[in-house]
C-alpha cells in the first residue's frame, strides 16, 4: 500500500509517526485544507510531469500555479506535460489523490517550488487520499530527498 511505502521512507528520519490519516478525503487542496483546518495555500500539493523516461514531481503551495515558461526554462524542456492519469501510479508509486514526494519510484526527480518557503510548516500528502504530515520546508526538502528548489510557479506572491 502506498501510505506504507511513504511511512517506511519517512521512518529514516523518524517522521513516520507524524503521518496522520484523516476520516475525510484530503485528495485535493480544498479537501486537505478542510480536513486539516488550515488555509489551502499551506497544502503542499505534488504535481507530476513527464521528462522523457523520467518523471518530475514539483511540490508547490496550494495557491501556486505552474508557469509554463518558468517550468520549461528551469528544466530545459520544450513543453511542460503532466503525467497522464493512467501512468501516475506506475511511474510514481502513488495513486492520484495520494501522490507525494516520499517513497517514490526510481526515475522520479523531486523538486520543491519557492512558493513553499514562506511558511513555517506545510502539509504534503503521504501516499493515500486521506493522509498528510506537517513539516517545515527544510524538513520537507530533507525527507523528500529533493533535487533542489525551483522557481516554477506563479500567482502565489499576492497571497504571501
């Protein structure tokens, strides 16, 4: 099960016990914010993109939107293409609604968007459509084993 994969990954930092399973769905930014009683912008959503045989995950604030021009420039791609729904779980190791940066398959590169740095803590999913964990951006970078920080989103600065 995907949540177990995420918890096993997080156990390397002693964070597996911090994973919360909600009674209600947290599969979207809006649902997660309701389940966590927080602002949607503090939900760390994970977006998946194609990069040839590899997959790029961008973890961004709930109020941020990917800027195609910034994305293409940052990753040297001609076009920002999201992973088709039927390929998400086989490529990443987590199903839609629970995609997260923890315990992902080989060939998946995790990047964190600058939109997350304005928060003391954020809430990414943990492999299921009703799970989350509260981490600081620094903890998220460490526990996700992110490749680094990228500036690929827009529309969040006015909500800072």
